[in-house]
C-alpha cells in the first residue's frame, strides 16, 4: 500500500494549492477526477474549488459547482455562497451577485 494513494484529504489539498495560485481549471479538474475515481466529494472539497473560483472571479464556474453540489446532495454552506459572491465582486458584477439569491 502506497502512502501516495489519492484520497479526500490529498485531493482536497491539491485543489486548495491550485486555488492559491489562481489555477481554477486544474482545481476543478482534480475535483472531477475525484468524482470519476469514486472518491467522495464533500463540503470541504467543493469549498476548496469554490474558493479558487472566488479568488479568480470565475462566477460561471462557481455557479456550476453549486449546481453540482445540489446534484450530488452535498449541502451548501454559507461559505460556499460567499465564494460565489466573491467571484462576482472580483468582476464588479453586482447583478450576478443579486441573481444568485
């Protein structure tokens, strides 16, 4: 057994790292690979990807992730919505922020 086996913690850490450097496509790619590999997605993994979107101002992708959370029955938390609003603020897009509600 290798200690390098991907799991929820290691994958979520990678999502966070990609988010810190503004690499949203790779952050979301890891989230997708987790799902395809049978690794459970949870509030923390989605939250890490949503934070990456918020930092990058990627409202559309953040909105898509929230829809994915709903499809996978992962409960949305206030922090997830905050990331969505942050993505709007980065683009000075008050209309999308208001539409989110």
